[in-house]
C-alpha cells in the first residue's frame, strides 16, 4: 500500500508542481494533474482489456509522461525567469548563449560535474517514472477495477478534470493547468513560422504606418506604459480617492508649464499580465490579444511605428528596467539604443522583486541621452515596472531630481520606511494603490523640470491589475493620457475622442492597436484621417 501511495503522489506531483519564484526550483502543488488522471485511466483500460500492462506499453507511457514533466517544468519556470511563457522559437536560439554565459566562471571540472549530475538526474527521473507506472499497473489498477470505492474516486477525479476544462471556477481550484496545450502551442507556432500559408491565416497584414510627423515640429515623443494601470483606478472609489489627487497634481504640473493633458480609454490586449501583448499591439498596429499572433510577429521583419519615427529622423530608445537577463526578442524591435536594468548602473537601495525605481530609470535615461535642442529628437519607449505585482515595497519619491541617480538617492529614514512595507502576497490591494500614487507623484515632478526640448508625453496602461484588485466583471480598458503644448495636436486629439484633463470619456476609443494609427494621423501634416486597422482577432 505504501508503494502505491508513493507512486500516486510522485506521478501527480510531476504534473502539478509549481515554481519557487523566481528560481529554477520547484515546489509541490496539492492540485490534481490532468495528465496524471489521464495516465491512470489508460492503465485501468489496459488492465481491464488485457489483464496487464506490457513492457512496451510501460516504456511508451514512461516516455510520454517524461515529456509531460518536462513541459510542466518549462511552463512554470520560464515565466519566472523571462516574464513570459515558454517560446521554443526564441528559447532554442537563446539556450546556447545562456549556457555559455552561465559557464564562463566555472572550471572545467565543475562543468563536467554539472553535466554528469544532469545526465544522472535525467536517468533517475526516467527510472522513477517507470517504476511508479509499473507499481500502479501491477498493484493499483487491478485492485481499483475490483473496488467500487476506488472507481467512485476515479470518476470523481475525472469529473473535476472535465469541469476544469469547461472553466468551472470551483473545479479549477483543485486541478492544475494541463501541459498538453504547451506542446500544442509550440507546434502551432513552429508550423506557422515554417509554412507561409498557415502563417498568413494566423497573422493579419500590417496596417499602413505612414506619417511625416511634421505636426510634432521636432518635439520628442516619450511613450510610457504604466504597468498594471487600468480603468479600475477610476471605477473603484477606494482606489480613486487616493489616485485622483495624484492625477490632478500631474495635470496641474503640466498646465504650469503651458501644456495640456488629454485623456481617453482604449481596450488593452491583455488582462492582469502579458504586458508585451499590449506593448507590441501599440507599436505594430496589429491586435495581438491572441498570444500566438505576438509570437509569430516577432519572427518577422514587419514594420512598427519605430520605423516611422526613425525614417523621420528620430533616435529610438527602448528602456526596459524589468529586464535583468538577455532578451533575444529585442532584435525584432530594432531600437537604436536598448537598455535593460543592469545597463542603467543603479547603485541605490533595491526595492523588492522589481528593484529599480521608475523615477530613477527616467532620470538615468535622460542623463545618458540628454535632449539636444539642435540634434536628433528622441522617441522613448519605456514600460515601467514599479507598479508590477506584488507592488511592495514602494520606493520613496525624491523631489530633488539631482539626487535620483546618485549613490544615495534617499535619506536613511525614507529608505527604512519604504523597506518596512514588506511584500505581502495576501495583501496586494494597498500596495497597488501606493505604487500608482507614487507613479503620478514622480510624473508630476518630472513635468515640473525644465526641458531643453519640447516633448509629447504619452502615458498609457498595459493592462488592468489582477482580478483580485479589479473585482469581478472588470473591463479590459486602460487609460491614455497625452501631455503636449502643441495646439494642433490637442485639437486633433479632441476630434478623435480625447477629452481635456485626466478623466477620460467612459466609452473606449477602440483596441490599443488602433491608437498608434490615430496618433500617426494626428502627427501628420496631411490631415487627420485615420487609416484602417487590422484589429479583429482571427482576421
């Protein structure tokens, strides 16, 4: 009985384990693994039909279950490392470089030891799976076929798995995500990349991204995606009562410099996460709500609005403080300059999992690439990170911007107070409010700084925060704020559905992929006619 219990637990563990965030380690998850239930049903079927499970069948099931375990590991570990789901197209290219970098500081005998340990560990995993399957085939399955109680338990587990596949919320709490879709997704991606006809039916044509940008009159353009900034900051009174005054401070700071703020809502390409879908929907003008579209797009040389700005003489800068690792996909974007967290040389206190304060990143990029009134204007694309879950600890706002990039950007008291607000995974709500308020505080301070060159600042959310903060039945809408002193731009934005101030009209303009087409038209000297979009999923 002990062997059977252990075999059941081990096989279920291999289909349901979770990641120890954000490490390569795993931890048990008490939910039921759908593939484990599937294996159990196959064993019952084989024993029921043939009286036993043959060696060839055991070998085949061992191989299939090994793939399940590997797929599960990739599915839970890659997001913890890279902030996205596994993508075989990119990860296969990245793996040799990752291994080379990881082994540079190791002696030959250490590398040999790691390789040997990996081979032995892999062999032990195969043996463990095979032994567990043999135990169930020889002892558990024959007994279960004779036991009404065992059959009732089996049917109960099967019912739970079936209910979870049908998205029954009560069941999904007890059943882990299946691994099969991981392989299905990778097959779909690789098939679409390799077969042009399949590719064309999955990814629509790019819309025209033409604009001479002359209405900008040489002003710089800064696009800041505010992580997890959604319509819920307006719709929930307990959030709005804190965030609204901070938004008003931003508007007042902009007005004091002769600039206006205009706002609208757009529909994000994601909810609660997967920020890249919204980022690239905005840059490409293609609705990437379906993640497979995103993964296909970055295998191409399709144009984005970065190309439009570069052709008009702009210098494009990608600022990604969330990235602390190599990101091969950046080659698709083609920024003139790309900066991740390590390249910014932050020496101040590290705040939580996303340790770079957004205020520092903005100050640092201006320090590295100061605006030049007589040189090329900058196009800055900056996905912020401080407002990323778990939202704590919130960095202090430093009103003295000359200190922000120094070795000691904050007083000891301010740092200690911030650090005392430790990560609390069970109390995310207040942390979320604090980080959004912090964001508008530093943005208001940034607006008050003297600017050697005029700029258009575009602030928009990438997605709503997780459902635990928004509550049920939340929309996918995110705010867009555009700050400019250019009267032509403000008038054209009003004609396209924007309203004055930081409070957007309730009706969303459309999908976030339609926003760049509106902006390129607004910035073009030829008029304000918005081109058609490729925004319908499945188009």
